[in-house]
């Protein structure tokens, strides 16, 4: 680094401990890999990237404290942050009020990018909002499979609440209502009776909106209750911890929304996966989605810096992201991912249906596996 060149300080707030540590650590590993790659070629114009990590402990209070530390104390030039919707929502005002750019690599609550009007917001995201997850799941269940009796299981966090509301809204658009709804706190140890009730109600499909530990509980409970209805979920079902805590038998055939499935059809993806494991971070991904989206988020911010000529003010970074030049990433090729009126990089056409098979996540539909190398644009 040239004499006097200050590093680009990249804040990262993620759950390294607590119930969401599995995907929080994958987020960190993805960001670390991107920073290492950028620094290997000299950083930005000789300015190395410095990753400043804070553990939000999977709790809103710790997340708010981390945000205030990075933003109010001037420790980061911009921040990547949050895997939990409730944690993110507790801290968004810190970034917005101080015009500090926040890029969200994981948390999917619809409200994260709608709390503030995109035209005025400093919050961006490279993960699909839950509204898209709900649209995707209900289209799969009701429109494609013609299953109309849907039971919804949702945890009592902001994440579960938002997902439940989005699912109900999508069902209502089709003139349907859930045949059964179950709410439960984090840490619940069994949902067997609730699964039996859903079965009695005639549920043809089960949708579970919860993070990893509760996905494992729900999957085990479904097996114990003898429920045959197919099981659908957003991305937390894909976490390695779900396999480890529920066992392969309980999750076999369960399906989830994915932005990425591990394959080598994308050159950037193949390189990312090879480098990730070469670093010895994990023997298998805790969460491939979290790692890949975090990696892409860092590289997207580098490209924003190239457009601002190194300036890190919130207004300049915001304008650069809203007019970003194309970037071929690990998850997808980002072709104008953001606009003044849209701060979500992922669109409905960029989602896949994944399935647990023999302890691995695969594309549910063979035609998706065959077309996975084709660039999918957000609005096409």
C-alpha cells in the first residue's frame, strides 16, 4: 500500500454466535475471501480493503450496538450487514439517518428495503426479499402443483411474521386461505402436535418460515407425525446445520428457495468454490447462499468505488450503485441490479427450487440444472 494510502474500511455485521451463527459465519467467510482477492491485486488504487467485523449475536440489541459502533464512531466507510430480519430492522435507522451505505447480503425480510423509499434510502440488498420467496413458493405449490390446502408454520420473530404475511397475501390473491397456521418461538423443541393438526386439517403442502434450528425441529416433527404432504421453505432449510440437527431421513425430499446451487456451470462460481475450500474455511458450506451473496456484495461495492473514484460518501455510493456497470458474480450476472426505485438486486426469475437428496442440495427440476449456466436477468 502506497505511503499515506488509507485502507478502505469495510464494516461487516453478522451473527457469529447465537442461533444464526451457521449462516453468519458463512457470510464472514465469503466476505473475507472477496477482500483477500481484492487485496491480492492491490486493492482499490493501492488502497487495501480492511474488513472490520462485529458479531450481532443474532439479537437486535447487539446488532444495534454494532451498527452504532461502526457508523457513529466512524470505523467503517460502508457496511455489509445482517442475516436476521429482526436484527436488521432494529438498526436501519442508524445507517439511514447518517447517510451511511448499508449492503445487506443475507437478511430477506421484505420490510428491510421498503422501510424507507428507495429514492431516499441508503439500504441495498443482494438477497431475495421474502415477498419474492412467497411469490415463488405459492406459484410452485398452487399454480404449478395445483395444491390448494396449505398449512403455514412461522416462527415468532420479525422474519417469521413478515414471511407469514407475504404468504397469506399470495394465497389471498388466489382466493385461498391457509388451512392451518402455527406460530412458535425460537428454541422450540418439538412441533409434532402442530404437524398432526395440520394433517388433520387436510394440508396438502407445508410451508415453514423459520431459521435453521427451527427448520430442523419442523422437519423432525413432520417425520414423527407421519405427515406426507410436501415440505417447502425459504433458504434457511438449506443450511448445513439443518442436515446435522434433523438428519438426512427427516429432510429427504424437502424443498427450498435458492439463489444458487453448488455446481460448476458458472466460471466465477467454480473459482469461488475452489478458493473457498482451499482456504480451509469449512469442509462443506454452512450456507452456500450466505457465503456467495456476501462475496458478491464486496465485489459490487468495489465496482461502486471505481465509479466514485474512491469516494465513500453515502450519496455518491448510492448513486453509483443505482447506476452500476455490469458485474459477473458468483450468484448471477448483475446487469443493472439496482435503480433509484429498486434496491433489491435479485428478481423472481433468478430463483431456483432446491431439494435435499441424499444429504446434498440439488436442483429439483432437471431442466433447471441444464439451464443453470444461462444468465437470468432480474426483470426478464
